[in-house]
């Protein structure tokens, strides 16, 4: 979180963007990226974040001295007390990881994923969540509170993982969903990780500037 207002690009100078859609299984992705996961703690989410941040930042030609931040939405329901079991709404916290471009260049995908996994475990604790709530309670009346990274434009990336939301198992009155789509949007640096009808498969939706999206498509495994 930050009290500093983010820099928002001029709407009239907004670059055109494209969305890449790809599907992966964990076994395929780990095999193609040479992720051994010997300690067994790495998730597909850890690896996707490390891999995509590395190659997208390289495509953007970020200088080695620059810090790239990664924002990730995370479910905080299980870490907050006194939430009714019948509460059917989001309770999202946003984690923010930082990498120098030199680390993104030099470290392997597995090493980056390990760092993300360790920092994620350190941040998603009851104590940390309570400190975040105390920060919000202290400042929200006097100043707007913004995300700790640049969600639109710039060098940062935003990840949102919906794979644990059982969209294909929900009955909305006409039976279970057969397909799930999101409306198109103009953005640069948004990565959605969505469920599919196959339990071990995820769908990636990566929205970048058109030029960068074309380059990324040629580099995806």
C-alpha cells in the first residue's frame, strides 16, 4: 500500500493493447521451463509469475538498474477473524514483490519462483494482515490509499489468480457453465490466471501493448 498517487497515462495517448490467451498444465509448464521443484513447495502460480515477469520485462527492455514490481491479488478470507461462513464476497489483499532487472536477467525461472514463494509465505500471515488493516484504519480518512505498484503503464505487472473459484462447478439456474469469458479491456501489464473445465489446466490471459504482445507470443512455450 502507498499514500503516493500512481502515475496514470494520458487517456488520449493510451497505446493499443492485445490479449494473449494460452492454456497450460503444471506438468507441461514445469517440464518446458526446467523447473525441478525438488522441495515440492513451488506452485504453478509461483512459476508463472517468475517466468512471465522475466520475459515480459526483457521484451520491454527494462534497464538492469530498474526495479520491477509485481502486484498479486490474494484471498484473505481465511486470515481474518469474525467473517461469517455465509459471506459470499471477495476479501482480497494485494501483495507486492520487487525485483531488480539484473536479478530478472540473471536468475533462473525456478530461482525467481522460489523467491516469490518465500516472500508470499512471509507476507500472508495473520500478523501482517492485521498490520495492513491498522495502516488502512489510520490513513483512510485523511488520504486515499493506493496500490504499492504501478498497475497501469510503466514497468510493473499485475497478476490475478481465479483458479480456486469454482466457476465451472456453479449452477446459475441453467446448469453448469460451459464457457467463461471476460470482457475485453485496454491495459498494459495485466495477467489473469483462470480455471478451465479440466482440473489440472489453467488459462492465461495476458494483456500488453500490441507490439510487446506480438513479441511475447513468439517466446511462450
